[in-house]
C-alpha cells in the first residue's frame, strides 16, 4: 500500500469515528417559547361597553339593542356588536327608514331570507360604514347587529393653510376714484 492511500484510509476512519461519537451525544432540548401574556393590547375589546364618541352622532340604534362588544379601532375602522330580541324583517325596515331619515346614503343592501341575514353599506358625510344583521350563534332567537364604521379623520392644524380674513367690503374707496389721465390724454 502506498503511503497516500494509507493516509486516506486513516482520515476516513477518523471521520467515521467522529460521526459515531456525534451520534452518541445527548440530544439538545429545543427552546420553548414563553406563554403569551394577556395584556390590554391583545384584547380586542374596549374596557367599557359604552358607545364610543367617534360613532356617527345621528346613527340609529335599534330599540332595545344591548351592546355586546365595542372593539378597539383596527386601522381606521371600529366594530360594535349589539344583540336584540327582534325579528329580522322589522329590523331591516327600521334601519332602511332611519338611515334615510338621518341623511345616511345607502350604497348597497342585500337580504338573504333563507339565512336570516341582511347587510347594508352606507356613507355619512364621506365616512363609510356597514350594518350586518344575523342570528346569534348561542341563541337563534336573538339577532346580532354588527356595525362597522370608519373613524373620523383627525386633521393636523399645522398642515393647513392659514385662514385669511380681510376687512374690506365691496370695491372700496380706490375703485370710486377717477383714474389718472394717461400720458396720451395729457399730450392732447
């Protein structure tokens, strides 16, 4: 055997021994992630079940509806869930009439009687919103009112043009004066 061949076999044997030694080592435990901590940031609901002040001022609420959840804003949208003991046809008629009376523009409306659901998209002063009516999962005799609306825009006053108020009314004294004679009129 040649010396290089002997050296190659010895290197191969050492590599095999190293591989076998590596297989026999104790397994390393995978790190375990800590349990998620419940904070106010992870709960989707507001601490209070009161109607938020950013809701449309003239938004009709079905009589007898109880607030179940007021969701924290998600982006520019907020969701409020109500429950009520009522029949869907009466609720649909109420919302169609009251939205129109309060200057809401209904963009689309879809009723699915077989599923006992109704959805309505609307706009109020450029702010979109939607209402969905559907039976409660827990009690099929109750209806859920799911109201989703866009939050009002908050304007940064520093970015607006300054308002200019002028105290001049009408054409003023200057307009009432006779114009100066032109150079041509002076020469003639």
